[in-house]
C-alpha cells in the first residue's frame, strides 16, 4: 500500500481482529448455524478487507476494499442488534 507501514499496526485492524476473535469464541458451540456462520463471517471480513488494502496498489482497489470493510462492519452491527433482540448476544451497558 502507498505510504508503507504494516496493517498490524492499525488500531482499526487490531480492534476488528479482536472483535472477530470474541465472536468466534462466543459462538463456537452454537447450534444456531445460520446466525453463527453469518455473524462470524461478517466479523472476519472486516479485518480481512483492511489487511487486503496493503496488498493493493491502485487507489480504486484500495477504495473498494475500504468500502467492503465498511459494508461488513454495517452487516455485523445489524447482526449484533438482532442478536441482542433475540437474546443470542448479551447487551453490554457502558458505564461512564
């Protein structure tokens, strides 16, 4: 990628990879296969697309992959909301 660096140094990649790991651990033994597969796939797509940006040279390819990552993040957010509503995911309340 233009500008150099390593994707592993990006905070957005670190956070999305950690989120992916958390979802895979949470749903590892789930018998709700459709939901499990969809949410873990969306979670995996975000850091994967961020990483793939570093293998590309053209601005168009880079922009497309960033948009794919953003789209996967949106899918994941929707799946989280639905997972909370159907009690597959526990709602976390932030304390400030």
